[in-house]
């Protein structure tokens, strides 16, 4: 197990290094100039050039790259060109929101996806199954921003049950923050539950036809016991992979959802940074998100062992 | 097993509903509390550094005009009026020496009293760092303190736009404590003399300004930005909401008390709602198609005139804004009702004459070189009008290469004279013509002819208001004759305020002093 973890940690370092190089290149290859954006459209080229020099953007790219690598090596992601603070601090300020949003969305996706998938498989061919299939197909086709705008219109504007946007007022507690996250989490979680429904259903159908399930039924185990103790646990292995991938997808989906709901999360930070060409923020944020992706994959691999005793590292 | 699943599902559903109800109740209480003492203003996005001197963006000035003040400001008729200055300046007979008296008893937000030393240092910073200050700097001989509450500005030659430039709230000659003027970097602490003081900045979340109890207001009836300023609301909270439909939803739900820059097509959603008052901001701005007068095919003025003849500005505006109440087919650079409006000098506007354009193309010897037009979908109205322009130009015989870029790329590329032939942008209304970017020879487009120089110098040197208007007419005539750009027309901004907000004055840069929350 430890050897396995050490091997994966080594792989993580290599992946992160590659990501660092790729992100730096992409950020600089895309045209656009943070100094021009910062100064506004009235600025002349001379004003822009002066600010570029002040920000160190006039230095040759290899020099900028070496400085960037040196920063990363000391776990420093640099300073935002716009936000007047270190990238790590900016990320930290937004991490709570995005983490909560991702967890709530994942919770909604799993709480809907797994039970509906199981029932759909057990009641294969029934009206419930067909309805679940239709709803999941529809859910998979709905973009989260559209779901978000529709939820805002009906639940926030017309009924004022939830806030339209934002993260609450200064001094708000966790409860009020969570209240602001309900609609975004539903907008993000609902379309993603469709994939989990499909995978759970398929996986359960496979397992329900296995010999050991037939044996359990023949032994007289109650139908609920067969599903819960024999079929469900084994069916969960491929579903776990999908849930892991869904969580990773939710982080990406948060970019759009946070923009629609005006949430000051990591997704919004990335969008703003790209529009402003805030290179340190683009680089630092993508680096951290890539690291989280890799860690989620590792966690999912480790969970296999917990779910299936045959899996050993 | 269905029974089991159903039990879990119902229990989970019930718990979920209870949780959401608790959250709804908790949030509702909080929102109601916040709305009693604060006004929430939904803006188009994150402003970045809140330095009104270095940055010229409208968003920054909308926020910072509550914190920082200038020596002068504009009244409702866009005439210069005193703000931190005690009355209008004494100007010498040769128009080169300005003697300015400062109001006494003005304090900065840090508690220190404003003196002439602070003002001199602030103006020096403005001359060195502000794009507008740099425009003035070549004319300034010296700025000096004259006692604790007096200063003099000695010019090398008369420069009529000086007071207007000192009155602007973006690229502003903001007065700050002398100690803060030493660095050339953008401000990171925000200490001014305005009716609101900076309290907190959470990027992408909010900027909080709170009432400055030590504020010393100018006297007189409020008129535009001039006159008495009273901070009647305890806290202003500027919230970045980049998605325009979310801004509309927020004002409709009562979450925001003011929402800026709303899409014109959303007006029907705001009309007839008792809790919301839509606002149409007139004048607001004008879209521009700027030609590259320095390099490439359009450096030939006859080709620019051909493009001018080909374009249908009316169609471009209709495509961009739809609802006619949000635009006007108007060629005069200044709209009707403003001091510099002039119809007679608008000689070539909205012609849409492919025949005339074709003749001019032949005269210019146009050899079908592609005309590279840069536009951006980040400003939807610019993109839509660029599509119409493309069609107009192709109909007249131009070869057009329409390049759709993101705004940051366009801003970068326009600095390279070899990268483009035309680009679309827009200009917010400015009360002083010399502030119009295309008149600056260093601005991309680089309109820099001898005739323009001569007329511009005369205009800038003329201090008599009536004669200035006459000079402006000559400059506008030259604009249409040499065609450095196309002024597409006038467009108006849609904003909205809560019906609870009273005392609001409609301006291009919304301000919230003298505003009450009912």
C-alpha cells in the first residue's frame, strides 16, 4: 500500500510539472495583454507599455518562465496582477465556496442518481424505469446555465425563496451562505445526476443477473437483502469511478454556474483571470485544480479497496 | 425493496425540504436586515485596482467618485463647478496663471486636514501617471502652493480644457494625502475626502463603502455632480454581477437596489413592476469604428471616405440595439442638448451609397487588399454592428476580413499598427471634447494630420466659450472630411433602481450621495 502511494505521489509530481509548463505556454500563447485591460480602452500604447514594464511583462518569456518555476518550487504561486494579493490567498478565499458548491452538487447528483438508478434497474421495463430513463436523458441534455437561469426565475424572482445571486452579506454565517448555494448546487447537480442514474442502472442490471445473486434468491434471502447486501455493493465499483469523474466535472461546471449566480468562487476567479489575462492567477489556479483532479483519481482508486475486498495494492 | 427505497427516498426528501426551508428562512432574515441600512449596487464586473488617477475605466470611477474628490466637478448642464476648490479659479488675462483657493475644514478619511501641499502633490502625481494628466503635462510650467489653502497653476501656453480635465472622475486628478503620492504604482490604500470612506474590498464579492461622518460638503443646491453632497445611506455595497440577466433578476427580486448596464431587450421585464423603476441614461455614449490612419490600405484618406460613404449607420444601430428608444441616428459627435452639438458640420454620415463608395475606391486605386476589421462578441452590440458594416463594405466593393476577438486581444492588437485596418469600440459621453480618445494622436488610429493639429491647437488654446464652440465645429468638419473614424450614432444605457431608492439623479456615472432608501 505504502509503495503504491509512493509511486502515485511520484507520478503526481511529474504530472504537476507537465501541467505547469503547459499552462504557462497556453497563458502566453493566447493573445491579449493584462496591462491594456487594466488601463481601460482609453489608454494609449505608450501608457500600456509603461505598465507592462512596471509589471515585469516586458521581460523575455524564458526569463519569465524561470521566475515562474522558481516560485512554484517554493510553493509560491505569485501575485495577482489585478487583485492586489497573492494567488494562494485569492484561491484560499474562494476555496470554501467552491468546495461547498461541489460537495452540495455532488451530494444532490448522488442522492438522486444512485437511488433512481437502483430502482430503475430493479423495476426494469416498468413505467418507473421508463420515466427515469426519459428524465435522465433530458437531464443529461440540459446545460447547467439554463437550469440555473430557470431556477432563478421561478424560485428566486417569482417566489423569493432563494437569493438570485451572490454569497451573502458581510458577516453572514454558514447557514446563510448555504442558502445562497442551494440553487447553484441544484443547477449543477441535477444534470450530473443523469449520468449516475445511467451507470447505476446498467451496473445493477449486470450484477442482478450474476450467479451469486440467483443463489442468494434461491437461499431465500429477502428481495431487499439481495439488492442491498449482494447486488448494490458490487454494482458500486464502476459507479464510484463515475462519481469521481462527476466530482471532477463539477469543478469544471462550477465555472459556468458561478458566473450565472455571481458567486465569488474559484470558477469565477478563472473566468475573470482569463478575461483580464491575469497570468499568475490563470497559472496558479489551473495548477491547483489539476492537482485536485489527480488527487480525486487517487482517492477513487483507494476507495475500490474499501468497497471490494478483492482489490489489494 | 421498493418499499425500502421509497422509505429512504421520502425520508431524504423530507429532510431535504426541511433543510432548504430552514436555509430559506435564515437567508430571508439576513437579507431583510441588510437592506435596511445599505444599498446594494449590481455592477458589470470586477473593477480591479481602485485608483481613479491611473485607471480610466467607467466602473472604477463609478465606485471611486464616492471616496475621492477633485478640485472641480460638473453640474447638470456639464459646466465646471467647484468641489474641493472654494469657488472658480482666478485666471490671468493671458489665460496662463490659475489661482485656486481651497475650501477650509476639509478632512481626509484618515482624519488629517487637506492642505495645499496635499493638492500640489496629488496634481503632480496626476500629471505623471494619469492618461488625462499626461495630456495636460506638456502645457504645465509649474504647480505651487500659495499658503495652506491656496495654489497656483502656471501654464506655458493657454490650455482651455484644463478645468474640465481637473473635473473628470476617471483618470482623475483625485486629491489624496501627500504621503500617498510618492509611489508610482496604483493605490492600494484608499483615503480621500469624499462622502463615503473605503471599508472593505472582497474581490469578486463586494466593495463596501461606509458613510464618512467627518465629511465637509460643498454648499449649494445639488445640480448634477455639483452642489451639496449628503451621505443619507449608511453603506454602499458594489457587487460585481457580470451576467446581465442575473442583474435584471436581482433588481426584480429586490436583492439589488440598483443595477447598471442592462440589456435593452430586457426592458419589457422591468416595465410595469411596482417595485422597480427602469432608467434610460441619455446621453451615454457612442459606438466608433476607428480606422488605421497610419498604416495599411486605410492610411489612404480616399479609401476611408469610401468606407464612410458605404456604411449605413442606421442599420448598424438597429441591428445592435433593436429598440429605437435606446439609440439615435445622430452624426454630431455631441448629441442634441449638449453645448457642442452641431449639425452643419456633419457632412458625410449614414450615406449607405455603394455607388459613391465604388467611385472613391476607383479613385484610390483600391486593389482588393483585405480590410482587417477587429470586433468582439464580449460587447454584443459592437459585434452586431460590425456584421452590418462588413456587408455594407462588401456591397461597395471592399474585401473584408472580419476578425472576431475577445476584448483583451483586441485591446492588445490595436496597439500594433500593422495588425489591423479598423476596429470597433465605444466611447462614453465626455463633457469636454479634448477628452475624446480619437482626437489624441497617440491613440490607436493615430489621426495626426497637420490640419487637425492646427485646428486642435486653436481649440485647446481658446478660453472663450463661444469661440471654442466655433473651433469645435471646424474640428468636427475635419473629422468628417478626413474620416479617421465613423461615429455610428448615439446609444443609451438601461439601468434600474428599486422604487425604494429616491433622490437619484440620472447620469452616465451613477452616484449615490443625496439618495435615500425608503
